C-alpha cells in the first residue's frame, strides 16, 4: 500500500520548512542581542513582516491550490487541526508567560521583549505544525 | 484500538474497490480511509454509516467492537 501525503500534510511540511528557513537568521541573531539586552528593531520588524507574509501566503495557497474534493478538511483533518491548535496554543501561552516573567524580573527594553514575544509566537507555530505532522503519520 | 473493521475484505468483495473510490463515496480523503482501515483512526458515527452504505451492508458488518 503506497503512503501518499494528503494536501494538508504537504502544506504542513512546506510551512515547517519555511518557518525554519526564514527564521533561522532571526533565531541566530537573538542570542547575540541577549548579551547587550537590546536586540535589533529592524531584524524584529523584518521577522514580523515575514511571519505575516508566510501565514498570509499559506492561507491564500490553501484556498487556491486545494484539490476540489479536498477544499474542505474532512473530520480526521479537523480533529488533527484541533489537537495541533491545542498544543500550539499551550506552547505559545507558556512562551508568553516566560516573556512576561522575564520583563517583570529583568526589565529588558521593549525591542528585546518584542523579539522574545515573536520567538514565542514562532515556537508555538512550529510546535503546532510538528504536532499536525505527527498526527497525520499516526492516524489521528 | 478496540474497534476493528472489515473494510479491506469488503473492498475486495466489491470488485476491488479502491480506497480513493471509497473515500469519494464517503466524502473523506483517501488518507482517512487508510487510517480507518489500519485501525489508526475511529471514524465518526456518520462516516461509519456512510462506509457501511457504500458497501450496502449494515454497520455491524463493517465495524466490530471488542470489549475490554
């Protein structure tokens, strides 16, 4: 029996690889800005813009490229999406709590904290996408 | 999973119906049919009835629940 990926599984793979590729530089620069507790606002805005563009492009791509019979997710795909949203949401929430605690305890400047918030959002998205891929492989 | 099924046999008995053809009849993706057939995913009641209807057999001829 051949294992053919569904449209949504392929979308998840492309999303994961794009997140990792585009934000590699961003995550690379984050530890460097940690030492001076500042961060580069240009890099943050660039990363934020890229993040919005990627999510927007994925929505558009899904709407335009979905095969006709797969235009709506079926019940298993909806269940996987819900489970992945839950995990991704929990990771993002933990990240937000971590950033808040960092701000309260150490009082870093706004740009550096914005970098941390962005990192939390991205890690949440990556966790969500990985969860989707795991459930697509496992069945549901 | 305590729910077993005879989808593979029923497909064979229905002229080697393909997973894609069954998926089309049920209104799910082929990957979902594969997951159900391999007991990796328990379908909703509606999808289960649709699968039984695709083979023109009652629900209990497709799915079996083993207690414990």
